[in-house]
C-alpha cells in the first residue's frame, strides 16, 4: 500500500483500533491467527478492492474491519456460530460504532459463501437454518467484504493445509453418507 493510501486507510479506522472492546479481539484465535489480525487483513483487502471497484471506501473499510466483531470463539455461544456470528458482529458494530444500516447489512452478509456451501452440503452446521435471500450481499461493498473474507480465510487456512483438507474431506464423506437420498 502506498504511503498516502496507508494514511487514508488508517484515518478511516483509527477510532476502532483504539476501542477497548475491539482490542479484545486480539485474544481470540481465528484461522490460526488472532481475530484482530484477520479483521485488519480483510479491511485492507476490502479497501484495495474498494478502490479498484470505486466503492464507498470509508464504509467498505470500516465494515470490513468490523465483519467479525464478536467476542469468544464460534463454538462458545450459539450467537457466535458459523452462520449466526455475522448478525452478532453487525449488532456489535451498531452498538459500539454507530455504523449505518447499510454498513450493518454489509457485515451481516459477509458469510454468503458459507451459506451457499451449506445449501450444497446440508450436513455443514446442520442444526442451523439460513436463507439465501437474507444473507445475500445487497451492495457492491457487501460483495467486496464477502470476497475479501473468503480470500483472506483461504490464505490463512493454507498454513494449516493438512487439517483443512482433512476436515473438508470428512465433511464431504459425512454429507454423502447422511444425505445420499
Ligand atoms: Fe466471519
Ligand atoms: Fe472473517
């Protein structure tokens, strides 16, 4: 990132980076890194893609940074689960940073790739119900955050490739066995 872009990027998010509640995300492990670092990577990529696609840069950067703003792991509480944490993060972003309704919606729809995956492989998080209509990104910024999260997650999980591939294979086998008819 150029010096000017870095300055602009930081100016969009400096209040969030100083917030005590947001700093708590440093304690949470996420894809083998901290949730804080993961969120900054997603915000940076959202900013870059936002520039490329001429999106609302401030909005896409802030919503990108707050997309996983929930405390604790996904397994600790039902509201932190794979498919519910976007709603929790969206509510937290409204509560602590007064984000706009549109930014809140962009946060809520960031797991759309996972929603699609669940529709193809129902065994994934089988207890949870999700609707494509509700969780489909509604704006350019929403699509950018969803794509950024997916790309950053793949990059982060690649470091744990064996476990990742083993987990996906196991899920596919269970899916075929349990839903073959
Ligand atoms: Fe997420
Ligand atoms: Fe994420």
